[in-house]
């Protein structure tokens, strides 16, 4: 079993200046997998557990309702064999308590924390990379030899944790308004890498990758 990844040659710009010529870089991303229908998953789980498909469907639905209900009550809920799930939010920070209001919330989030077993499984899975040039032609295939580190978004990881060159995430504080403004707090670790009151305010940075 292996994870399939494509590396496509793309032009990347590091500023919003339309005169910026940009640079060509090979950008990696996972291949899109065909989503498995719920019915297929339930059927396979029923076969592996030895119970009927109807019973498995009832258990699946009940578990989903319980997870949804408890997570919206503020609990971190176990997902059997996978990890835990909870809700969080991303919100702006303010100095004056009188300015605290619900409009400061910029996004509600679903936060998944994988179990140790799941992280080990991912770490031990090979990665196969197919490279395509700017014309869409396949130019190389690579089997990964990385150390298998699995990022944990509970500890500061996230999709935009590092830019292509200099590690600048979307709101790291390197934006146009670096000296002021209202910072952003991400209560669940995750995508943003800074931008609180003490970091110069979350300016409008540029996502480089």
C-alpha cells in the first residue's frame, strides 16, 4: 500500500504585484482519491465484524448522532480506531473586554486528532510521487525516502504552516499591516501560525504554497 502524490511544475508568486515574474517550482499535493460511498464502507465493516449490514447501519447511524451531539456540547469525542474529534474556533483578539463579541469569531472548526496507531500506520506507509512539468507531461517517478514524520495539528501544525520558501503561513505576521491591527487566535492549533496581540497583529500575509 502506498500514498500517491503528484508534483506539478507551477509558477509561484511571492507578492501580489502583477509585475512579479514569479518562479517555477514543483509543488506536491496528494492525488485525489475516489470517495467511498457510505454504503460500501458499512458493507465492508459488516463483513469484517460478522454482523448483518442492517445492524452495522444502525450502529453507524447511532454512533454518528452521539459523536455529533457530544462534540457540540464541548466534548472531545473518541472515534474508534482513529483518534478524537472536537469543535473549535478561530477568532480575532482584542485588548478591551468591552469589545468582546461574537462577531470576532471568524470561523468554526472541526478538529481531528489522530490516534498513535493511526499516526504510526501513516508514518510507515510509502509515498509514490509522480512528477509533471508545466506542459502536463510526466517526467519522473519517485518513491519517498522521508523519515515518515506525521504532523499533529494539535501542536501547531496545519495546512499553511510553512510557505514554499520562508515558512510564512497565511497569518504569520509578515503581511501588509505588520505593525498594528487586531490579531487572530486559533484555539485549536491548526492552520494559522501566529497573529495574536503580542505578535504585531495578524496582517495580510501571502500564502506561498
